[in-house]
């Protein structure tokens, strides 16, 4: 059984930020593997959360592309340029 520790809320948010930073760099699998070395059960939770967030982000992307009628790459680039 792994040893559990109590963390402050700010530490938890820092942990989440570090996950999304790793995810933005395409290193979320390495992040999860590092956790797995210390706590396999927690790593499984992170892996499930990662899969669920990927699925949710893809559905949001599809929704916004369809809703905005953005079918072409140039349309998407025009929207990005408009709001920068």
C-alpha cells in the first residue's frame, strides 16, 4: 500500500498546472509514468482523466468548428488573426 500525504490546495493546483504543461509539450505519458513509479493507483486515475479530457476537447473542437462553419484552414487562421 502506498503512503498518502495531505497537500494544500495550492500544491494541488500546481500539480494540475504541471500536468497541463507536460500535456502541451506532448509529454503527458511521461508525466503519468513518473507518477506510476510512486503510486500506480493514482497514475491510473490520471490516465483516465487524461483520456476523458482529450475526448472532451475533441468534441468541443468539433462543436466550435461546426458552429462557426469553419471548414477550411484559412477560415480558422482568419479567426485566430482577428482575435490576436
